């Protein structure tokens, strides 16, 4: 152990000289990512982990890790610049159960304190002036404890040991001294991992070298020059098999897809992971180029039942299309632009969920309607809940599949509907290309700003309803037709009182006689009555047939009394439409009336047709195409009695 620190110190002195000269990354995905911890975090995380009085410029992370032992030896060097005056104390986050052996500043040991609150305070012999680059090195060791969703985990696969990290949301300090917040991305990092020769180490960025040491260990050197958030730094060590694929870019260029997988799963990985190439090309076409193409993208298999979007190398358990597409999308939404607060977790997870859904739309179109229907069903399974995370101390709330993932994704789907594809995706590209946000942090108002600037629309009400507000609407559609005039009334009820009304453009499909069309109504108030021209006889009205809107418990009613002069007619108990009819009639009732059976009787009193009904959603469809033209009596038996109606069949 002492040899390790002495060796690190010797290596460090050479690297410091070089550095001084150089310096002049669902319904199942969400559930698996949330179920790792259903308890509240303890102790409660600080909103800003350490005093935000310096800017991290560079980290050198040097670790000795044996995957068979839950232990870490580390030396972490941090180059920083004071931003709010001079500083004589440098603060880091570091779990209190880890032991700090020493802190080196300018080649000399300096004093420090390491509290039970996971705070490491380093006292400098003299203040670092504002805007001056300086550095400290922390030597430490210990057996990291698992918090949150893992932090630093020793497990095994097929009998082989593995150690992997997953720091989101607050777990980086459990295994290395860092600035564990959402305000300061480090500009570049070198990661050195020394491990037994039989193992390989995966991490962020590009593999610069692997060196066989005198003691038969190996040191892997990974390096990234893209700014990176603390929780996106990750490593994994085991007996990996590895191989590289490539994504071809327009113009003939390419970048590598580096895959570190369990040897027992190599054939499975090679069969399924090439799917990532068309996923990246789709995201490139909808958004902007892959954000880290100067380095790589990759996968490292690990022992957790989900995935984690470590920058440039997603950690994944298996190789399903949904998982790899979800984690890859985070390279744009989560890694290039990172959420600026855990309240805004949907900027990561809602986007990744929706981008994965867009791969379903593009590659598996038969699944697209089912994805929308199941997502709506999941969101509306409870009446409340906002996309905004209202408790950032609860991991299960942060990674709530219904709200942060699915409702966040459907918020984007509705924005796409309201803005249209062209403006929606242009707005996303403008958001991703904002020089103040790219490789930095963003919050929901930043996204709203770019969508508004791109579209010219004021989205304040939309975000008030769908991001800050809770619940969803239910629509009651009442309609009538007189000649070529189509009348439609839209009433709305909310599942939660936090939103009084959801203003949205509402699509309604009308069809009949082999014709159909979709009409869109700008719904701004409940009880609103609309008039449209339809030049065919309507026999069916469908609400939101393509599932653009988040809604539930919708009702469609035909009322022959509805007109602009009579916008609030009393609901009929039972009526028939159309009448006269060519081949099919529909029987509409209020929800309290249930039809049991009916008889069709001709003018001579003969029963020409009869049928019974099971409980059914409205309306009831009756085929009369086999009847001769003429007038008939329709005797309808309901749970409230028998009703007789006259119908006319025409050819």
C-alpha cells in the first residue's frame, strides 16, 4: 500500500510538469433504473455540493483496482481557477468512510479536514489569486460504500469478479474526491486504472495506452478532452472481451464504437450491438452530429439491471434495441447538454425516452401506435404528478418512470404536435447548438426559450400546464351534422386541480361513405363549439386517432340537437344515426343506458332480424345491408325498458 502511494507520487511529479506546460450518459428501462433504490437519500444532498468559488479545469484520476476486492487506492489531481476572489481553502466532496492519506500542494503536504458530512476541506499555506491556475493532489484509499444506485459496486458475472461505478445522482463522492454538483464541468480528464493483468478497464474518452507493469499488473490510460459532468465519469474493470465497430458519416468519415462485453456474451453482443449504427445516424439526421465523434462512442457491460450514459461509453446490462437507443440518446441530452438541476431530470430522461421512441417510429412503425398507447396508459394510471421533479432527495421520485421518463417524453411529443415537425426539430438543434449550453448545463427555461425563438410561439401556458402542472385532461366530444355543416363541442375535465384547463390543438377524425379527414380545433376553453364544412355524410367520429394528446376517459356523443343556436342541448337517452341509412346504423346512448337486445320489424309485423349484446363501448353498430329498402321498426330492449324507433333503409 505504501509502495503504491510512493509510486504514484513519483509518476505524479513527471505528469505535473507536462500538465503545467500544456496548461500555459423507459417503461422497463425507467423501472430498472429507479428500482435500485426506493428509499430517500440519507444524508440529504446539498443543492450545491461545495462552495462554487472555483472552476475545475482538469482532473487526473489514478486508481488501483482489483475487481476481486471492494477497495480503491486513488490519487486525484485537480487543476482549478478561483472565480470569486482569492481562495485559501479548497473544498471537495468525499465520502467520510474513505481515508485521506495526504494532500500534496506544490510538492508539499498540507493540512486538511475530512468531516462526517462527506466534506474534504484543504487548507493552503497561501491564497490562490483569482483567475490563477493551480492544483492539489489527494491520496486516499478505502472500501467505498454503495449509496443511491450503486456508486462503486463489486459483483460478478459467470464466476468472474467485476467492479463498476454508477455515480448518478449523488454518488461520485463515494469513490473519488470531486465537486459533486451540477454547476462545473471539468474541461478534460486523464484516467489511469491499474488492475490485474487478466482484466481490462473501461472508461470515458479514448484509450491512450495499456502498459504492462513489472508486477504483472496493467495500467490503462483513458483520456477525454470534452467537458464532462462529475456524475458522468465512470469506470468498470473485469475480464472483458472487446472489439470495435465503426459508424460511417456523410463524406466518408467515421468514428469508432468500442464495445467491452463479458466473454460469455460476446456472440450476443456482436449480433445486436451493430444496431447502434443506424440509431446514431437517425439521431444525427434529426438533431446534430454525434457530439463526441472526435473520441468515440462505446458500451461497457456491467452488473446493473438498466443502463447508464457515462459520457462516450454507456454502461449496459443487455443488448436490447430499446436500451441501447435510450442510452445513446443521452449523449445529446444528458451529456452534451446536462441537466442543471435534478428538478429538470426530464431534460435527460424524457428526451432519451422520446428519442428511443422515435427509433420505433422510424425502424419499427408497427410498434409506434402501441408505444404511444401504452405510454398514455402508464401516465394516466394515476391522476396526479408533474414532469418537474418536486423531491430531489428521493431517488425513486427523480427516476420515476411514469413522470420523469414517460410524461416527460409525451410532453415532447405534444410539443412536436403543437409546433410541427420542422419547427420542433429545428428548435432542438438550436438548443443543442447554443454555445452557452453546449457541453454545459441547462434548465427547462433554456429549452423553452429556444423552442419559442424558433417557432414564434409563446409556450408559457404549455409549460405551466404540462411541466409544472399535474395530471391530464379528459375530453367529452359532442357532435352533429346538418348537410355539409359539422358541429363539434369540446368539454374538458382535469384529473388534478393544479391545472384548471389544458389548452391544446385537438385533432378529430370524421369518416363515412369511404371518406375520411382529420380536423384540428384550437381548444381554448371548455364548452367551446366549433363549426366545420364536411362534404360527406359522417357516420363515425374519432378523437385524436394518432394519439398526439395526453388524455384519458374521453367520451364521444352524437346529439342531433347540437347547433350554434343550441350549444347546450339536453343529452338524448337513445338515438340512431344516420337515418335514413345505406348499410349500417349506429345506436348511441348515454352511459347509463345499456342495450341488451333488439329486433328489426318490417311494416307487416315480421321480425326480419334480431340480436343480443354484451356490454359494449358506444356506439352499437347494426348491419342492415341485407334488408330490402323500406321503413322498419327498431325495437330496442335496454336495462331501463324497451324503446321503439323508426328507421329508413335506402339503396
